[in-house]
């Protein structure tokens, strides 16, 4: 079409680059307004003190030495540190970084296939499918999935540099490819299959396996000598992949791969391969978490197995005539292998983000395979171009809609529960959001569902117990803590919370017994010392209370509540200056601490200092605690 109106190939490529940038930005830009979600974003950013220290020598050392979150991906940590230096905890900045990386990967993907094949519009289609597919929203909109977009960027860059190397092999160019691959490996372990993809591209479209060429035409004759040379060329890449596999899998404490029986994992892998394929063409019911099913229908497993064997056989038989079908299919299958679930990845049965790189293989099959079905060139242009535009438009609309579900945690989990069944993880996380919002009864309802779906989940009882305690339904809370302790006798947090619940009910002896047990189980539990100090305070044993508050503060030096509580004990003993010092310290640590301001006001008023007493009582009331202001005669008092 563009050739008819005499647009040069260079201008056509420029049009493609601009269109990919503009459309992808238009579809995904809304994520810039979105928040963090309460699924992995906490450990990656919100509650990660290493990230929030910014880029420092200690932070860099930590990034390269840790397997926090059970993966070794130092570049991810460094990228988040960099984002924190720029944006702090403003989520939009992190979303924007993900989006920019996604767009850069898209542009590199177009360059890659256009450089290898010279087919501008086929390459553009492959890049557009990658950029706009709704299954890829998760990779872009989920801040914690920086792993996907960063590793994809280096994946594309490695392949682009590899093509550059194949055009004129040289040591410097080879080292660049190897270095880029190392950066990809340091972003996400899933890229370990990249050396195999290089071999596939050697076969098609690079044609490096052939013994001879005639112009741009492949003879189809594979030279064993050329094949051996190409495989030897990839040895350093395979060694690096093997090292990362060992680093990733070596974790003696990790039992995720044993969560489900092997036969169930194999069955799930077969069904997942076909499910990803189905959702490539019909993206529907997309969710952040798909529960693993131990009871997949036999017909579904056998049907999936048959379809995979049939498709694999077909592309092998057609490989000589249609090599792109074989390359596309193997790209899809091979890149999915690390995450298909034979080695179990937590409780997932599948994940939209795992479709991110494999989808390129299917897009290649469509871009080169469909035109081959229509022999007439004019008919091909009339049918395929508008069909491709319509298909990409539908993908764009669906992606824009899917982005909307990532606005915040409530929207995300509500949608997940609408499109999945028996999803205890979704109920757990939505319950946590409700708890954070103070909607305790709604949280209880979600935890009820979790317990119904997974009765052995002790954390569901623990979480529900906390909600009952917040609702002041203390007996129900104690029953849930009892259940947790029955299932997990060494669960220190349950003893701690049950002890505090006993304390609130006035059962001090039971409270002391539980809090003593917490300290026996976990001697570095600052909360237990603080709570036990509170119990001693209630009984009038102020000096003993101070000793426990001292221990809590030694264990947790920024423990504002412990300073406030110790200030109260000092006040009861008539030690006003230490009390004032502690209340001031609590306020420095927690500037909106209404109770500390209120207590500080009481001390000053007791000393006869009405100026400072009323000032702090007024500050406390402005923050929500008006007890002292209402009883001290400070209302309307001006200093």
C-alpha cells in the first residue's frame, strides 16, 4: 500500500517507529496515575529499606549478593533504587519507567526482524502484537514486574547486537552480545533460553546453518560443519545460562517445587501451553493470580497434549518450505519452558506475564504464515492489511480496558475474583486491603472465604483473629488465635496477639503467660516486650514495665509506641523530665502521634506549665485526641 504512493522504505520505517510509540503510550499512559498494589510491591519497593536508601555502596553490594524474593536479579534492585532517588514513593514514576522500557523493547523488536528479513510491515505486526497484547498489561502495569520489562529490553538488545555481529563477525561485537546477555540474566532468570533462540534465528531468517547461499535465497542444505561451528559459538552463552539456573534453583529452604505432585504439574503444564495459545487469539478473563487445580479434566489434559504434538509435528514437516513456522513455534515453546510449572513457581497455575516473550513466536507465525496462505498478491493486500489493523485495534481496546483494573489493589482483586473461581489468594489480599482501610468486617468476610477454600491455612485464622480483635470481638479473636496455635504451636505472633487480647479483657495472668512464651520463642520480638511492658504498667508495676520498654527500644530504636509507653511509666513514677524526653522522641519518630502530644500536655499541665500544656493538648486534639483539651480548661487558650 505504501509502495503505491511512493513512500521510501526509510520513511515507512519511521512511520512504524512513531506509530508504535504513540499507540503504545496512548494505551498504557493511564498507569502513570495508578498506585502500588499489595502483591509483591511491598517487598520490592514500599517496605524495602535497601531500595529506600537509594543508590549507595551498601545498596549495590546488597543488590548483587541477595536472593531476596528467592531470585538473583541485581539490576532490578538497582533500577528500583534509581527510581526511588527520582520519585520517592510516588508510584506513577515507577509505572512510567516500566512503560518506557516496554516501548524501547518494542522498538528494538521491530528493528530486529526488519534487519533480519527486510519485511517492514511483517516486522511491524510482530512488534505491535508484542506492544499491545492485553496479556502484557500485567508486565507493564505491575511495578514488581520490572523483571519482565527490563529483562525483555536486554533480551531484544542482545538479539539486535547478535544480528549486528552475524553481519560481520568480530571479537568486539561478540563481547558486546555477551555483555548484553549478562545484563539480561541479571534482570530475570527466564531469559536463560536466549542462546537457544539465537540458534533458531541462525536457522531462520539468518540462514547461517546453510552450506551455501544463492543471493538472498536459502538452498535448504544444512551443513553439519556450519551447525557445529554455530553451536560452539554459543557455548559461553549456554554456560552463563547454566550458572544462573544453578543460582536460581539452589535454595535448600525453598519447597515450592514440591507443593503439588509431579503428575499434576505435568498436566497443568500441558493445559497451560494451550491456554496461553488460546488467550493469544482470544484474550479473556485475565487475572493477576490463577489458582492451581489438582483436578483438571482428563479430556482437557489429553486434548492439550494431542494439540501440542499435532502442531509440533506439522511445523517440523513444513519446516523446509515454511521455516518461520518452525522457528515461531519453537520460540513460543522454548521460552515458556522455564515458567511452565514443572518446577513449581509458588501456587500459580499460569501467569499472564509469562506470555510476554513467548508471544513473539506466535506473532512471527502469523506475520509470515498467513500471507503464505494467500497466493494472489493483490488479494493478500486487500485482506491482510485491514485484518491486521482491526486485530491490533481490538488488542489495543482490550489492553486499555485491562489497564483499568490495575488502578489500585481493591480494583485489581475485585476483578480477579470476578474472572476466577476458588481464589483464596485473591480473598487474602483483598482482605488485607480492607484491613488497611479499617473496613474490618469486610476483611472478616474475605478471610471466611479463605478458610472455607483452604481450611488448613493458619494465616487466614491469624488474620481473621486480628480483625475480630480490631472489632473488639475478643472472644472470637482468641478462638482464632487458639486455632493457629493448635496448627502451628511455635507461631509467636499468635501468642503475642492473644496475650494482648487477654490483656485488654483484664486477664493479666493469661496475658503474661502468652507474652512470656513469645519472648521464649523469639527473643528479638520488640512487640512482645512492649506489650508485656504495657501489661506490667496496667498492674502498676512501673519499674518492671520500664525495663521491658527499654528492651523493646534496644531491639527497635525507632519504636515510637515504646517511647510513648515508657514516658507514661516515667510519669507515673513522678519522673517528669524522662517522660517529657520520651514523648518528644516519640513525636520526632511519628510526627502525627496524637497520643504522645496528649500525654506531653498532661505532664506540662501537672508541672503547672499551662503554656506548653495547652499547646500540646491543642496539637493532640487537632490530630484527633481531645481528651486533655476537653478536661483541662485549655479550650480557647492562647499562648
